[in-house]
C-alpha cells in the first residue's frame, strides 16, 4: 500500500506535511512564495514526498534541513539538492548510510509496534542515496518572492541545527530545537546544555519578531512560551536546581531533566559544553 501524507493547510500558501509512523509524527513544512517554494525538512522517507509536494505547488521547490537526522532528511534525494549547515553534514552522512538507516528503522518499528516488511526496510535504508547538499549558514536568506526566511543557527540537538524565521508572518520553524515535549541533547553528537541554552536565549531575544512556533514533532503549532520553559529547565540543570533522572532516550543512556510539561535529555559529562 502506498504511504499517504496528512497535509494541514496553515494558510493559503503554507502547509504542514505529516509523516506518521505509528504514533510518532514528523513534520515537513512547505512555504510557497510568488516565485518559488521552500520545503523545510523531508521527514523519514516513508512515501513519495516529492509527489505530495507537487500536488500542493507548481513553483520550483528549494529544500532546506533544520538538521541532519534521518527523520528530517529522508526525502532529500527526491529533490535536486538540500541546504544544510556544514556542521551537520557529518550527521547527515551517518544518518543517510543504508546500514545505519536499516538498523534504526528496524528499532523504530519494533518500539512503535509498526510492521515493516523487509522490502520496506530496504527502501527506507537506501532512500538517501544520491542526496546532494548545498551549504547554508547563520544569516542566510531564502527569498521566495514576497516571502523571506532567515537562517538562525541554534546548536544543541545537533551541532549544526538551525531554525528558520519568517518575520513577515511572525513564524519560527524550529525542527527539533523546540518541540512541545522535550529536546534530546543526549545523542553522541549533541551539544551540551550550556550551548543549547545559549541558542534558546538567542531565539528569545527575537521574540518580538514571531508569535508562532512550528516544530518538527508532537503538538503543533506552539507559542513562544515554550522557549521560556526550555530556558528555565536548562538554567536549572546548569545551576544544579534541576536534578536529572537516569533514563534512556533514543537508545542512549541519559539524564532526564523535567520542567513543567517539557524535559531535556542530557549527558552528565556533557552539561557545560
């Protein structure tokens, strides 16, 4: 059976594209301007994302990744190229490797209770082959024709994570930098809590320029107050007022620092980096 994306119009020219695997949801966002469109992230690669995008816009489509994880770059190879920061290129190369992807999706399927046949697993494993990357950095601008998005470097979840700010519409697209439930700083390539807090504070300093946050997972959209929660949680961890609870996240041993309805997963030896 062909995979079907759930598409939610956010306006007449903006769409959230939901790629659900069991109860886990990953979002891509399509923004159409007068001259071209921008696709932010390409999910895991479960279906034909390019065909889904072409049903929504006839404009030329640029692709940009918030970071290099396998659930955000899975559809990149279906497009001419994708913009990614230099710091996250090694992450994307690892997460695009067929053997790595096969193992990870097998684990995801087992954890989520999803039945994936060997043919589907093989297709997912090889989905990123041929993907081409173009450099992107802090301050770069995507001009779509009447719509402008600016790249904001937000290292933390990965060293090259970014958010995209569209001041004209008061929107911030955050990938995994700020989701409703938590952020992972416990992965081998993640930055420490101190670096993550600096990124969150850089976003909070621009809070007068956006009213809506569009994350990569979970409940969406969000309000700017989620950034206050992450700032408070990170500060509590750094100052020793939030005690991490030993646990596991994304297959990695970690400490879970809770704050209200969000949490930060981090490594005890990697707090102040």
